[in-house]
C-alpha cells in the first residue's frame, strides 16, 4: 500500500512538473507569430517584380529579409502585388490593406501620391515609398538614393570610353528623380571633358514612362545611328529597349566595333550578352549604376520588426553608405581607376554633384 502511495505521489509530481515546463517553454508557433507580426506588402509599378530593375531589386531584398527570419512567402508574412494599370495603384494598395498587411511598401515615385493618401487614411499602418522623398507623417517613411552620384561616375566612365565623342542618355520620364540622373551624368562627362581636353557631346531624350520598351528602342536606335557609341539608360523596364537596339547593331558588327549600354538600378551585365558577327560571344554592357534597394528594404523591414519604424524620415543612400555603386563590368583598368578616384572625391566632399 505504501509503495502504491509513493508511486501515485511520484506520478502526480511528475505531471505537475511537465505541465509547468510546458507553460514556461516558449511556444514555437508563438515565436514565429511574433516574427510575422510585421506583415509586409510590396506594391510594384505595372512592370512587376521581374523588370531587371528597381522592382526586382526591392523584391529580392524583401525575400532576403524573409529568408533570414524564417518567414514563408505569402499573405501571412510578406508578399507582392502588381497593379495592372497606373489607374489601379490605389485599388492595389487597398487590396493589400484588406489582407491585413501592417507595412505597405510602394516602389518608385510614381506610387508616391497613392501611398501618401493611404498613409493619411490608415494612421495605424506603416507605409514606405522607395526612391522618393516623403512628407513628415509618423506612419510614412521614404527611401531615396543619390542618383546623381552614380550617374556622375557613369559620365566619367562614358567620357573615358567613347571613341565617337558622342554619348547618349535615355530617361524614363520627366521628374525630380530623373533630373538628378541627367545632372550627374552630364557633370561627369563635362568634368572629364576638361581633364582630357575633349569635346564630348551628350544627347538626351525621355521615353515618357517606364514601360515602353519599343519607344526606348527607337530613341536608342536613332542615337546610335547619329554616332553615339555609348548610351546610359535610366528608364526602368523601358530601358530593355535600349539593350535591344544595341544588340541588333552589335550582332552585325565585329566585337571591336560594338556600341555600349550603361545599365541602371541593378547589375545589368547579363542583358548585354550577344553573339557578334561571325558568332563570337561578347557583351556590350559597359557598366551599371546600382541602387542597393535590396539592402535598404531589408534595413527598414528589420527596423520595423523591432518597433523602430523610421516614420517621418526619408532615409538617404549614396556612395558613402554603399547605397549607390558602379560595377567594373567592361571598363578598362585605366578607366576603372579614374572612376574610383572620382568616387572617393565625392565621398570626401571634394566633388559636389549637381542634382538638377
């Protein structure tokens, strides 16, 4: 009898201990839920997340954030939405809000008015605009890039590389952001002009939007036909038309007679792969100006998850904090060294780059 009493007492004690342990031990599902409280929706422009440009870079950054935090892609953690038409931007944002996302990220300044409107109407949600300055609202943050700094380096690279002494610039549309690309590129060319005692001409044209590759193709084709041998494109998905125009020309020429494209937003080296006359593999992407939008988005997602959403601020990324960079690509060693010297002068404040 005593043995049975001892056994029962031991059984009760063990049961209480196990119950207490279960209560005190962090629940795995609860831990995951805490991580996923910051549900993030990415609203791209109409070009979607496979544009080889800014949308794709931002989405990659959000995926990296999800991977590092063991978050599954989907409506319960992070996801993307692609409007079918610019007129549907507000509808798409509302769709994300209806799915209870707590942070809405709009890619590109074209979404800025709609994101601002949504932020004012939804004060308990967080909103971010990529590649734009934003007004001081507690639930709204901006991520802007010093486009002019990267464009300046592209201008230096183009000036040192051109043989025809004519270089082109194809922009997406008229805006403050595009004006900074133009100002930086022209300044980089002109500064190098003076150093080399050259007379390099810059021709520039705007597509009118970021989704008309056919129009960008025709603009680039005309520039190449008028002896431009390098075109810097900052036109989003429209820029793919510039690459197409260069490819068509280069396929009919020997490697030594190629025309070049300077890419933007992402490293667009792969877009320059082609077969030259005679079937020789080559590449015509001279270099690319890269916005580290992936890192910027990962930064802001991490801050938000820790309760430190930078509302009311526009976070600026440039050469100094590695938010802007230029890849070596097909630049000659001599040109690359000149680009690196110009980069350091900008970082040190010895060169002030124009913004318009």
